[in-house]
C-alpha cells in the first residue's frame, strides 16, 4: 500500500477542471484506464502534470504493476497539443504503462499523422502509442469499461469522486493527528504519579472531537463497503448495471483497509482516553459526594426535624386545616431542596458503584446507606403529617358540606309545596329524595373520613432517640373533636329523615293520583286509535277460506287488546276515586274521562261486531264456494246457496256502521271496499262457470232432448250476469257517494 504524497485540497481548483481522471475501468489485462480529455482550449502542461501526479499516487503498487492504459482524447484539441501530452507522459507516468490510445477526429489529422509515427518511437517512449477513432476504441477496451464519452456504459461522476476523496483525506489527516494527541495524553498519564499533574493533563483536550472524527470515519467506511458490495468484485466497472459508480479510491481495497485500520486505532486510543478521564473524575467525585452527604444528613437531623415537631394539631375547622396545610407545604418545600440533593447524590453514588474499585465500593455503600436511612426516616415523618392534614381537611370540608345539605333539606321540609300537576309533584319528590340521598352519602363519607383521620392521628410514627408521651395532649383533643362532630351530624340527619318519611308518603299519593288520571286519558287515546285502525285498515275479507279464517282469528285477538285497554282505563278511574278520598281533594279530569271512555268503547264494540259478522259471512261464502268448485257432482241447491251468500256479502259491504249516537262510518275508503267486493265477484264468476260446466255435462248425457233446456238455462244465467254487471256499476256509484259521506263525517268529527 502506497502512501498519498499529496493532498487533493492543495490542487483542488486544478482537479475540478477534470484534466485527467481514473474512471475505474480496466483493460483486458486488468490494468487501470487513465483518461486525459483534452479540450479545445490550451491545456496547461503544469496543471496536467500535477493532476497526473496526484492520480497516480492513489493506486496500490500491486495495481500499478499490472500496467496502465492511457486514453488521450484529442477529438477537441490540436495535434500539437496531443503530441506534447504524449511526449510528456514518459516523464510523468510510471514505466508500467503499456498502451496509450490517442482518440483522433475522423478526418482532421489524416495528413499530419505521417509527420510523427508513434510506433517508431516506442523504444524511446517506453510504451506503445496507437491512433484510433472513438468508434474503434472498443477493439482494445471492452465497452463496459469505457465511459459514455467513448460510447461505453461505465458511469463516472467526477464531482462525486472528488468529494469522496476530500472526505477520505480529511478523515485520514484528522484521525492521524488525533491519534498522536491521544497517544501523548495517555502515555503522560502512565508516567505521572502526582494527582495534581494528572488533573492538569486531563484538562488537555485534543484538537479534534473524537466522536465527530469517528462518526465521519464510520460513514466513510459504510459508503465504501456499500459501493464495494453493489459494484463488481475488485472494483471493475459496475456502474453500467444501475448500481453506484465505482470510484478509483476503492481500487484493490486501498481506502477501505486504511479507514478500518485508522478507526480501530482511534477507537482504542479514545477508549483509553475516556477511561483516563473517567478515573480522574471519579476520584474527584468521591470527595465531593462525601461532603454533600454530611451536609444533607446534618440538616435533616437538626433543623428539619425541629420544624416537624412543632406541628401536631389538626385544627377545628376547614379554614384552620387549610392554614396548617399551607404551613406544612412551606416545611415540605424546604425539605424538597435537600431531597433533590439526595436524589442527585444517590444517582452519582450508583454510577460510581457500577464502575468503582473494591475499596471505593465499600466507602460508597456506607455513605449511601447512611444517607438513605436519614432521608427515608424524614420522608416518612413528612408523609405521615401530610396524610393527617389531608385527612383533617377532608373531614372538615365534608362536615361543612353536610351541615349545608342538612340546612337545605330542613328548609325544603318546612315549606308547604302546592302541587300544580303530576310532573311538578314528581319533580319535587325526586328533588327531596336526591337531597336525602345526598345527606346520607355525605354522612357515610363523614364517617369514613372520620375513621381515617382517627387512624392517622393515633398512628403517627415516633421520633428516634427521643422519649415521647403516648398519647399526647394534642392527639386526645383531636380524637374528642372528631367524635363529637360525627355524633352531632348523626342526630341532625335522623331528625330530617323522620320528617322526610311523612312528606314522601303524601307526595307519592299525589304522584299516583296524577299518574292514574294521565294513564286513563292515555287509555282513551289508545282505544280511539284502535277504533280508527279498525275502520280504516280492516277492510279485506280474504281470497279463500283459509285466509279469511286467519283474519278472523287476528280480529278476535285485536278485540281482546281493545277489551284489555278498556278494562285498564276503568281500573285507573276507580283508583283515582280512592286516592282523592285519601287526599281529600277532587279530581280535575277524571269526571269527563269516564264518559269518553264508554263512548269510544261502544263505538269500537259496534264496529268490531260488524267486522266479525262480515268475516264470518265471508268464511261461509268461501267455504261453500270451495266445496262446489272442488266436488265432481254438485246439486243446483248448493250453487244457489253460494250465489245467495255472495250477494248477501256484497250487500253487507255497502252498508255503514251505525254508532249508538246515530252517526255512521264506513270501513275503509271506497277503493278498499271495491277491492274487497271484486274478490267476491271473481269467486261468484268461478261458481257460475262451474254451473255451466255441469249443465254441459248433463246435456251431453241426456242427448238432444235436454239441449234446448240447457240453452234456455244458459240464456237465463247470462241475463243474470248482465244484471249483476249493471248492479255493480250502480253499486260503484253508491260506494263513491258513501265514501264522500264518510269523509264529510270524519271532518265533522274532527271539528267536534
């Protein structure tokens, strides 16, 4: 591995001109390709020479031994410049260069080539020179090893390469300087035996931040390893495959091992340096920690304990308890400052224990134990006093709130409540119950907080190394005060509770009275809704006997629901009479509720009876019709019976329901009635067809003698059907008139 003889920063402006570059491509002998892209401007030979010196210092000796192939791109330059550059190469490049390819323009140099034949100068130059056009350069070098300037596929970014070189050289320079400084500091620590001198050496800081240099090195190494992994093995042109472009600084892993070696050495020296500083800091911390521990212990056992001993009472009201709490918070604030010092010291001791020597660990543990014992004992006294004060404040607060609640409840019981309606009575009753529940909850909370306060007062920890009286006068006074308050509140609550029982009974009866009246009115409304539903929606009679029978069963259940509603309303009205007698008051609404209930029930009963008769008549009709339609032999009397039932049913559909007060109401709309009648007529037509079929069969059996009779019978039936059609038209007109009358009646009812 060859050392870099010059740095890129010294000739950075020249390198940016890209007078020459190592693209990373290799020839067929695995030699590196050096490219000199001559431009149309005059090229400075001094700058080109400096660029070549820098580039040729990068590869390793092993890589140089394989030889170089130099591409001199003269397509944009004069022949004299190309000639000068080729002649200059023998003084700049190493003797391992085996081939120089001069890329010529297609026609410009043809006449001048004969003036200077490079192949004749091979022995003097030390390498072979050939003139070749750009499109024929692939005869000597593979396309994948050429950049896109020569029609190749090798990617090369000169600015990116130059930036990476700058980072590499900067890291190499800084890491080397930092290694020397850290080595001097670490070696000076070994040779020194005086603590003061060691402290002085520790103050000597390196010129560069080791963390920053290490981070730069790791990032550079990661970049090199990533490019090495994604590129081709050995660094040969992998840029054409879409991966990161290979740069010459990675050739033969020259940069990567050097970076790894510098990183390893730097980590080793930096670790020693950190350990050195840690040991010095630890020795200094031991003395500081010991002094701070003694300072904390002295204050807690002296002034801190005296402050707590003067605070023992719990106060006799919420205001006095708040004053005591404020005083205790001031004492806690003073202790908090010392506890913060304790926490910091404890963390420092714990950190030193994990890395300390054997003799240091024993001293640190003793200091830690002494500090913890004193701090925990004082914290227990503070916590006990805080618990007593919080319990006392809660007890006094609950006592004051309960006293206010009892006053409010007593005022409500003494005031006479004039009931306006059921809702207001129920609201007052709810408010009374809520106030009583609030008082009960408040008394339960007072008992709980009183028991907790008694426990806290009687179980306060004693002070060490002192003889204390048991119990103290302050404790006895506190206990008597707590018990006296709870007994007084219990007596006041009991007196209010007796008064609430009397008021509650009367208010419940009032609520029940209003509720019964409201529910009775609701029963009247429900019954009216059932009547309205019966008259408007219960119109259909069914298409067959099965459906009609089902509808009849549903109708009976519907009537049962209405009967239950009516009975419920009657019972409620009877209950209102009893409650009025008990409360010695008269009802306001039940007087006219009973007539309304009876009137609606009578209307419903008449309507339900009519509906049931129609369904029963329809059931008889469908049953008789299905029987004559299904039997093979049917008597004329059976057919006549079906006709009679059907006509009766049709007549019944056109009739209104007459209520007890003389008013009338039709079932459903005229359209609904017409739809129900249409089903009956269709069934009658089927029966008539059955009659004709039987007559034809009988005619076939009797011969010509009965033909005339059958024809006469058919003519007669046709006349009947014609009459029925005429009757149907008349009936439709009547239904329309009836529907109009029903709408007028309904509007009149609503107006009433």
